């Protein structure tokens, strides 16, 4: 069964600290993996997109990694800011289908 | 470019009432999608369209209908609203597939619907 699982479900960190979010998937065939940021009351916005051949992709303070062999991805946030408080959703596409994780809710506190 | 827009932003309905949610995109995308998002669950696909005049069922289509009369618009209808349809609804669009490197969905801001 094609699934996307994210951990942790929620996370609270202090401003300025780093954190890593995890995404494990069982989707096959695989086309790409995207991380979205969803602010409260807003629609998801794409942060990074990675294909099978890419190990790392950065977008400012966000760095995503992909291990296609173990079917795992991570999103690392460096020097967190209050504005990073949001839900982060991992989406895997394959066979013209999209599979969504349930998201990690990140709260950055001062 | 406005991207993907949704109307209305909020709505409260009584059980049995009907309504239509409008999604519009100005990126000339072929594909459009309607999702619902509920607490503790990932986005779930209701219906989608691969082009003007075509629609197809997603994971949770019951109680909803859709139409894609124009390429830029995708309408989601609730004929007889039920409390179980209380949710946040997101529309998304996507261009035709060119490369896995650029294949991305663009989401609208959402419509928060409450059915009493």
C-alpha cells in the first residue's frame, strides 16, 4: 500500500535552534518528493522538490535530503525563526498520483 | 499572477443546504484538484480534472460533484450538506507533466466550511 508517514507529529523548539523532520514512504513507482510549508489558515507552499537522483536540495535555511534506497527523506531547518512555525507536509508522487503525509506541526518559541 | 484563488474563504451552512465552491487559476494549468483537510489527517483527494470538460473521482468523492466547464475554473458542489463535510477545502492546480524536477501542485488559500 502506498503510504507516507511523517514524524514527529508535533515539535516545539526555541528560536535559533535547528530541527529535523522525517518522512518515510512506501510509494511505488516514485516520481518525486516534495516538502510543503503550510502556515495556519493558508494553503501549502512548496519548499523543495527532489527526484530519484537527488540526495540534497536547499532553499535558504531549509535543507531536504532523500535516500531513495531506504525511502526516507528529512527536512532540516537551520537557525529557526518564529516565522517557521507552521505545518510541514511531505508529498510523494508516482504514477500520476500524489500521496500526502499528515504533517509535522512545528512551533518555534522565543 | 494571482495563482490559485478560492471563493468563498469561509462559509457556514445548515444541514441539507447546498453550495458551490469556486476555484480559479491563471497559470493555464491542465490539471486541477479538490482536497479536504481534516485535523490529524493528510489532504484527501475529492475529485480532480485532467483538462477542460473532464472530471474524475478521487479518494473521498461521495456527497460532492464537480464541473470543469472552463480550463481556468474548477467548481466543487455540495448538493445536500452534512456535518461530516465540515472541513477545510483546498484547490490545487498543476501543469501538464514535463519533468519530475518541476512537477508541482500549486494550492489555493482554502475555504473553511462549517455544516451545522
